[in-house]
């Protein structure tokens, strides 16, 4: 039972196309995914310095630590060491969540983003939040209200078929934590904005809406509905 949580996390990570994996000795090893744009492409909303550090340093650390944790998990399972398996769960959740969350984050941003969504995504936002502006405010308020570090998400509930908003602490991944399929998220760890926005998190959250890749978000919604 305990080791199954790591198996579920691995399946989620592997299932998310383009996030970077390499198969070595019959073991899938996670790799840092390439950004779909240059480090300076999101300026002036997110600086090149932040993007370079955020992607190549912070995200890469999660990837490396996840691989180490999974190697230790394999050893613990081989030894049938329940104590070691239990001890590894926090590292798997934190680093696996960090890898998954950031891999989504890079793709839901775009230098040609911003504006308003269209099509089915727009209709569902209006249905579930009354208006785009109300949805935007709720996601933003949730992001600003996170105590310490975490994420604010717009997600899809596969049970009700409706859009919902949730905040997750630290690097807790949305799907295993809440059951919601992630569509769009805002990273409110300080490393995501402090070099540019200092401690004024609301300004950073407001700026992010200028670079949302609504085509990617809409594609995630369609995939989520097909899986339902």
C-alpha cells in the first residue's frame, strides 16, 4: 500500500508528455524538460534572471532529488523495508510534486499569451464562475493568500465535470492532493518572483495573467474531459 503512492506519482509524471524522461537499465529516469521559449521571452512580466534560476536551478534540483528518492525506494522495496519506504514518502511527494508542477507551469505560460480564453474553456469559465474576471480574481486571491510557499490552481473536477479553484502548500501536486486535474497554476514560491517583485506578491500574480497560454490550458481541459 505504501509503495503504491510512489507508483501513482510515477504514472502521473510519466503520463504527462514532454516533461522529460530517459530510460536507463529498465528504469525510467526523470530529466529536466526544455523550456518552450527563451529565458528572456516572458519579459517584462517575468525577468530572464528569474526564469534561468527557476528552471535550470530550482526545477533541476527537484528532478535530481526525485531520481535519488526513487533509487532509494527501489532499494527499500527490494529489501522489503517498510520503515525505509515510509521515510521516503515525503521526499517523493515534495520532489515529484515540484517536477510535475513546474513542468506544467512552463507550458501554461507563453510570450504570446494573455488576453481571454475562447471556445469551450471560455464557456465553462462563465458557467462555473459567472465571468472570466470572477475566475481570475478567485485564482489570484487564492495565490496571494497562500501562507509561505505554494501554488494556486484552476483545475477540472472529473467527477462533477466542473472547473474548480484550489491552493496547495509547498509542492503538493494538485491531482493526488485534491482530485482536480490541473489546467493552470501560479507558482507563489518566492524564487518565482522575489528578484523582480520583492515581497509584493500581488504585483507578480497580476502580471502573470499577461502571459497565460490559453491554448495550452484549453488543450489540457479537452484532454481531461476525454479521460473522464
